C-alpha cells in the first residue's frame, strides 16, 4: 500500500506540471486532469463489479501493472494521444483502491476492519507524503520528471509483487466461503 500510494499521489500532485514538462500548456493539462476524473467514475463501478467474481488480490496487482504500462508513454512520447492513454489507464490505479478495502474485509472480516484499516493508514500515508515531496525535489534538481516516472514504475512493480503474495490466502479464504455455502 505504501508503494502504491507513493506512486499514485505523486501523479495526482504533479499531474499538471508533468504534462507541462511533456509539452502541454497548463490549460491542456487541466483538461487531461478533468479527463482523469471522468475516466475514474465508470472504472470504479466496473472494477467493483469484477471484484465480486475474481480473486481481488490478482485484480489489484493487475491494476498496479496497468499503472506501469500507463507511465511508459510518459518516458518516450510527447504525443497528445500518449497523454490521453496515460490518463485513462492510470485512472484504473485509483479506481482499484476500494477493492483493496474489500480484500481487507475478505481476509479479516468486519470485526477488526476499522483497527486494521487504521493501522494500514499509518503506513501507506508515508507513501502519500514522501512520494510527491521526493518527486518535487528530483524535479527541482534535474528539471525533469524522467527519474520520477521510472521511480513510479518501479514502485508499482514492487506493490504488484507484494500484493500478489496475497493470492494464496485469498484462495484458501474463498474455499472456506464456498464450504459454508454448501
């Protein structure tokens, strides 16, 4: 969660400056930011529906890997279509967040949900704080987001790998749920 949070909040905090770095005006970048919100809404509903039928940990890890795919155009392309591709695909990362909380509920139930979520918040908040601040410091020193984009990709790969570790417990939990239904 900390790695995912660092990558996501870095983009949301630096979205317009990153797009300006890639050659857009601030006005064009703000249209993309609005597009991010517009893409986000239907993707939230779609991912929520999908999560009811599949392994949530695999789905979350897949969304993080889509975030990695989304940042690739930020490295090599200045095309407006690449910016829209990034905006649309990166919104999947944000839309996957509610699935994380649903997975926590699946793993631990509702009895301790608030305590567990509160404890998780202590850790992933550090990603939300350190990611954007570090990105700003890197940009200030290099006048480029290139290293930041690579850093986000690496963080998302780490986050996806750590989330994938949750697959086995989810499968066992799912078997218990099916056994209760029978």
